[in-house]
């Protein structure tokens, strides 16, 4: 049985009528950028995140960049450094570059794959201004420990929450430990638009207003500042779609956890070569991706492909090794190097059928039995 890595058509079919109504409402309004749909979604998203305010922007990369600038952590041209994990999407580091900062890479925790607090202080310098932890694959980073380090060194914390919509800390949703959290609404995310989109949430309303000013860089208010803004606005069509999908996010996350449980239960029966994801708490992982480790990762992937099962690698390249981000004096990051050779992302999305999940684990166990 062929199993696709992701099927967004199935998600659309589930909400087709509501989306059609929302699109018609947005199209008939006559206002297509920063109108009523955007304002309504900003309030609804802030409420969902248990934050005091939200500012939407054009994409998740800009959400990070504008957060770094609006917080004052990065002042373009001064060599301000931002610490982030090496195992993440390149857009995390690109956001730091786009803000005028310098990305500095630290190692990851061997179980959660998120930024390891123990590695942060190894790369702090006199130029360090911020820490940018990534809630990778839907798993929350250890924000309590990270923020304790940030407090000791007077650093700003901006959370990259692009893959963790709806995840919980022990005290609430993302963004309540750091100064702000930045989200992407790229179509493949747990909450995805029909194109690009992003948002920033924070309890600091003055900060949220700064982000809203910087997202309209050509307006007089933005031109009066010392940091160049940009043209980064969410349009009404995307906001209308996101408002529909937001009503389903908790249910879709529940299904993701359910599929993850199917994988976990079955893969625990393997011969011990497979390492399954670790969740620090039930609500702290929303399984944007289900990422296993296997010492024969490439052979396993070829075997699954021959069975019609699509897999991906998130991410095939560690950022500290990429030419764009290379810098002298980069320390070794042994955990990320080891993990990066073995990771493999399996199909997991809300509309995945139980028999499809069973097909995936059955094929993996067959591969193990043949070794």
C-alpha cells in the first residue's frame, strides 16, 4: 500500500465548505491586506496562545527577524550574536542573518533534539545578545533552563515555534517563558494557510506594536525609527483560511498524538536499533513530524521507498557546516553530528489512516527482521 508523506488534499476535503464560505467573505469585503480578517485572526491566535497580543506578518522567517529587531536584541551592523541549535530548518538561521545578526550554533539534547541548555554557555561571547531556541518537530525545548541562562547573561529569548502550534509548557502555551514566540503558517505546518504567513505572540503589547510598525517598513511611523522594516503583511485570504483551521487545531493535534502512539507501540517491538521520539510531557509534543533514528537510515529509507512509503529527512544538513553560516572558531557539536546521520521522518498528519500507519510500521519491522 503506497503511503504519502503528507496529504493536504485530505485536510481540505474535511473543511471544504467552511473554507469556501470564508474565502467568499474575504473576497467580497473589498479589503485584502490588514483588514477585518487579519485583525480577527490576530485576536483569536493571541487568545489561543494565552498571550496578550499577536502581530501577523508575511511568513515565519520574518516573524523571527522582526522579533529580534523589535526586541532590541539585534542592532544591524553591530555584529550582535544569536545562539540557536544547528539542527533546525535553514530559515531559523536565515532569519537571524536577515535581522542583521550573526547566528551562533550550539548542540542539541540527545533525546529531544532541541537546544541543549548545557551547550549554550560554551558559545556565549561579549557579542551575544539573544538565544533563539527551536521547538523542533513539535517538541518543546527546555525553556525553564534556557531562560535561567538568559537571565544570568541578560539575553533576550525569542522562541521559534514554527513547528509547535498548540504545544503546552507546564505553565501554559508557548511564548510565556521567552520574550516572544514566532510562528510560521506555511501550508505543511500544524496550522497552515493556503500560502505563506506568520505571526508573533507576546505578553508585551509595546513589543507587538513595534512588530506591527516594522512589518510596514515604508510607512512614516516605521521610517522614523533606526531599524529598517520590511513589507511583510498577512493578507485577508490567508487570515480567513487560518480562522477556519484554528477551530480544528486541537483536534488535529490530538490525532497526531494518536498516530504517534501507534508508531511508538509498534516500533517498541523492534530489536532495539530504532530510537523513537521522546516527549518531555504529553502536551509538550504536537508531532509536527515523527522522527526516528536508525543506524542504517539510508538503507531503511530505500527499503520503505521500494514499498511505496514516502519519507523525508529533517534536516539533511547541519547548519554550522553550511558555507553561508560558517564562522571561525565553531566548536564541535557531537550530539547533532551523531543524530544527523540517523534521523528519518515518517508519514504523520491528522488525516493519516490507521491502516496506513500500520503499513509503515509493518514495513519497518519487516526491514528489521531481514537484517
